[in-house]
């Protein structure tokens, strides 16, 4: 997977086995975030007059598809058979088999126009785990919440859960979501409830015997398995 930048620049791949570095040029425009998986490297871009997501071939770094649409320039996540993009005002689901948007769910009301810069205040941060996708919603700097997305339909599920203010980063592991907020670290657990009794759907994840290496860029942790980043 990878980490993003708020300006244009080359795409870089670092081979985790040899530390060899390869650099690939990108079309002119502003880049924001990228993620790797589902057969591609996915990069959010603003290339006036449109915004969208580029699909890049991991083998050679070439752009093989351009997905244009509103609210795609911002955060990107991959998992559970879909690609997710959000500018903080809405979240979109992209089918990696067809390279087309299949659903868009509004986060803010009224819905602001799509533009060349994501919404501020930490709205639109994405995290994906098997069976669930998460997105943050923040209409101002004082209140924020997290919402669950159905990975199959791209629709928001249930009411949002307040987490504090100004979310800065999110990470999902199993049924647990971690959110860095202005006040510290928040934890959200997805549980199953029946007859007013709530239980965890799975036991707490155990720590690995040896930590896996990782690349870091600001607050965004990047898997060393693929080694993609923006310079």
C-alpha cells in the first residue's frame, strides 16, 4: 500500500526485499492519497477540470484506467473487493473489475460541491477490514463521528458514533477501529447485539510473534509488502 501527498510528484516503489527504488512519472495534476490492492495501485488526483482516481499497473507503473466523478479527490482505501474514495463530503465505491463507480453515499448535508481540495476537519478518513468499511464524518472542527459502510452496496449502515473532534488517522483490525483524534486515541468495537445483550463477534486479535516491517509517512502507516509511495 502507500502514502499520499498534497502536491504532484512521481510515484515511487521500494522493493521490500532488496530496497531497490523505482520512480514512475505521473500525469500533470495534484495528488492526494493512494492505496494498493485488488490488482492495482489507486491514486486520487485533481486534473482540472475534473477530479478522479487513477488505476496504475503495479508491474510497470503505467496508468491503465481513469475513473472520473464527484467526491473522489481525497482519501483512498482498498479492501473487501472494492476501492473506496472520499473527499470528506461523500464516500464512493469503485468496482475494481469494471473500473466504475457503483455507489456514492453523502456524509455531509447539505452536500457541498466536489472540488480540487478535500473537506477539512478530518472528514472522509477511510479504513477497511474483512466485512466492514469505516469512514469519518466531520462537518466542523468541534464534532466528528465514524460510520460503517456495507462493503457490498456502498451504503452507510446505522447511525454514526461520536468519537470526539478533528480525526487525523484511522486504522481497522478485525472488528476494531482505531481513530487518532485531537484528544488522543479512540477505539470502536463492532459488536453483535440481541435481546439487549451485546457480545464481540470475534476474540481480540493477538500480537504477532515478531513485528512486521512498515514504512511510515506522517501519521499514515504503509505496508512494506508492496512498497508504494509518493515523492
